C-alpha cells in the first residue's frame, strides 16, 4: 500500500516484481530476468516494488559449494543493477536482519511499520469496510480493536471472510460473522482463542 502511495504521488507506474518469475534454478537465468526487469523499468521510469525482498536480497554466504557461488553471483549482479538504476525502488520485508548489508548501505530510507495499537487498529477496521458494504449497526469497531491484537493484513483477511459469511447467510455483516472470521484467522497461525475472547457475541 505504501508503494502504491509513493507511485501515485509521483504519478508513476508501479511494477510489482513477482519473485517466482525472477528466480530460476538454471544458472544465468535469474540475472537475465533481472536485467530485463531493470531495463524495462528504466525505459518507463517506473517505481519497482520487491515484496518479501529478503528472498532475493539475502545475505551472501561463505562459498562451500557451487550453489553458494552462484547464489553470491546473483546477489552481486543485483547490487550492480541497483547501483545503475536511476529510478525509485521500494523493498518490503519482515526480516530486515536477513538483508545483505551491502544492500542496506544503498538504501536511502528505512521505514519501520510498528504493530498497530488499538487506536490504529480501530481506524484500520473502519477503513477496510467500503461505504457500500452492508455493515450492521451492531458492529463494534472499538471492541474489535481493543479485544483482538491483530495486524492490518489479518484484519483485511477477516473483513473479506466475514463478508462472504454474511453473503452466504443473506444477512448484513454482523459481529457473529466477524468474530467467526477472527477465530479462523487466529487458528491459521496456531493461536487458540479462549471462549472469553468471543462469548459476548456468541
């Protein structure tokens, strides 16, 4: 979302790099793919966005076999292309410590997004439901924000899931749909939700 805001403010195209299409098991293919990406971006002056960037910008390792050697070559090549590229590149990761220090030296700004507190969680909850969504008046955004400490990405999943549940039952989006979706979202990450967490809206 932040990358979209940057591109929007600058009135530039945003190219999200699909790592599955970039990284190849064949020697030299990854470099070829990276060359094409940066070449196209240079022509269009686009904002490049690398998500889960630690997979591509990871730390170089000690060379113990040919795999390490070629992995380090890919990293070095990427460093070179980053140096040459005149446009804006946005990198996103949850694992900053896994990024090679050589990349960090070339990054002008490191912006950390802290886990949202209850005030921000409430704002996220309210903003996730579009105005046209049939949300019941019983939905208590303050309760949701204070009771459930989940991040924005999880809230987005919950909102979408609760909308499907409500549509399936032919109802407005109610607290029971949201609570059920929260339980499912937390269970996906292995968290157990105590009955006291949701019994108010059982």
